[in-house]
């Protein structure tokens, strides 16, 4: 028998996109084990919740849907899932991830072997679109996907945690980070993993366990990718890691495939967008601090 084959999981889909939820539930239900539960955190008012499929879903006793009654953000939804989960181990899947039974089996095995955090490789599925020239493998991380020739990291699109151990260590998701509203703020997942491992948690990346990330055509545009890089810079500044973050982005952007001149030009372009994001966040923070100081002085 495969290690951890009977380990019960709470599989969580956090989503603020009504159109994406039904298909996400169908894809996820197909990979669930007999003891698993499905928890949907809908980051939207209840009246926006779509009709979810029942023929391909687990029975009502194994599926629960919670609405945030407004857009509270991805980190908020992840924290709520940790509180509401009925099993020790939680698997987070984005609503545009295509999980597999094999990946779930590997996740169970890693958790049973003692991992407190584990994640799979995430590959970009362009759904028939051609990869544009301004998107090398060095920019795939802006699409939440790992570069094929590079080692994978634990990312929020497909990862699992030991909730009890996270509580023991006092680690949750930073609600200043993660998608909220129309922003592309990120890094709530990697910040969580960083804090867990800094406090002694065991993290395992399953390099050869793969799930697909469905990439819509509107994200394969230069404007979207530059905007995503801009918000990456804001994210790095918001978690007080701007210097290391900019260096990391420069290295990633230079590492892509294609000719050297193209790679160099794109690295400059995208990293400049990251730097703009860092500067914007610094200005916003400065203005907020000044406004707070003025409010306190008026009291």
C-alpha cells in the first residue's frame, strides 16, 4: 500500500471568481479519496455564488461552502480554511489548477512521512495559445507556474500544510498579502512557508509530482505580465524584503530560454517594473504613516 493512502485531507478551493468555481469543484472531486472533505471558501457575497455541480461532487456530508460575504482577500480565505478544516492536513488548490490523483497520493505520502508543508510542481497550460516572445521560462512565475528546467518551490496554487503544527508554531497567512479585489498582490504563500521553516517546520517539495495551471489568453499579454511584475515589487516591499526580492526577480528573469539579447532586454524590462512596484509601495507607506501621525497629533 502507498504510504499515507488512507490519510484524510481537507481539500480547499479559495476563489473570488464565480465563473471558475463549478469547473474547479468538478476537477477536484475527481481526485478525492473516500475520507477526504472538500471545503470551498467563496470570497464573494452569497448571492454571487454560482450553482455548483452535484453529479460530480462529493456527497453533502463531505462538502462545505463558506461565503465571505465580500472580497476579503486570499490570505483571509486561507486563514478561515485553517480554522474550519475538520482534518489535521489541508491541501490548498487554486480554482484554475488541474489536480491529479497521483499528485494527491504523493502529497499524502509526504505528509505521512512527517512534512509539515509540502507542494507540487505547477506547469503552465496555455490552453492552445502560443507562448508570446516576451514570455520566456524566466517569467513563468508571474503566471504561477514553475520553469521546466528549474527546481520547483512551494507555491500556493498547489500545496498542503499540517494545520495543527502551524497552530502550534503560531503561523498564519499575512492578510496584507495575497490577492484582494483587483490587485495582484502576492507572496502570502511563500511568506507562510518561510515562517514555518524558520520556526523548525519540515518542508518538502515534490519536484516530480505535477499539476497543471490553466492560463487564460488575457494573461498572455505584455501589459498583464508587467502589471504582475509591478505587484510583485509591491509584495516584496510589503513583507519588508525588497532588496532580496528585487535580486531574486532579476535572477529569475535572466534565467529564461531564448537568445541572450532577448533574455537580457526582458530581464531589464520586468525587473524595472518590479522596482517601480517597490517604489510605489514605499511612497504609499510613507503617506499612510504621515496621515496616521497627523491624526494622532489632532487628538
